[in-house]
C-alpha cells in the first residue's frame, strides 16, 4: 500500500475518532479537549501534506535511485521576492513497478543548476539520460550523476563513448 494513501486513511480515521469522542465523552476536562484539538490539527496538517502527492505538484521527497530524465526547469533565486529558487525535474523511475513519470522539486544549488542545464541542452540534441542522485550526509540531493544512454528495445544501454 502506498504510504500516502495510508496517511490519508489514518488521518480520516483519527478525525472521526476525535469527533465521536467529543460527542460521546463531553465530560472531558478543558485540557483534554485542548490536547484533542491540537492532535486533530496536527493530523489535519499531516493529511494535507500527504495529499500534496496527489495534486499534481512536484514531490518534495527523494529522487528514485535510478531514473530517466525526461525534462527539467530551473527557477533561480530572487532576493527581491525572497524566493529561494528551485530545480524541477520530470523523471521516470527505472527501478519502480510502474515507470510513470513524476515531477520532483529540489532546492536550488548552483552546481546542480549547471548539471541540469547541461543535460537539458544535450537532450535538445536528441540524447537520452539516466540519472542517479548523489547525496551527502543529510540525505539531501547535492548533485545528480547523468549518463547518456541509447534505447535498445525495452532495456537501456550506455551510449558508446566517442
């Protein structure tokens, strides 16, 4: 089962439980009711975050370990608008069960910006690329190793070097 679907189901079940508890156990003290309301608000935020994966917005979670890059876009930071910038890439998970494309949002980093721009330029010339995220200690993607490939039936093979 998809973790996001489980999160949605648990969030709705918890909200129903809180509502029933408030209705049938109304003699609870003010502090207990406050805690339940705070928990309800917390579960609602968790629920809202889980729904973001289904709204068509780019996912903020980790990139797949091996993916085909379909496209990308870089939004540079804008200090006037207090916008930190972002790197959006559209990829297809090559190790997943379903190889459906998915959009990902990565924090803006100048070296990653260069890597994505170079790869997009080569893609415009007809090359295809398989990528793998490279992470440092915090688990955040700091760079992506791209490898040019050529399609041979259903499998991917590295493109011959010149």
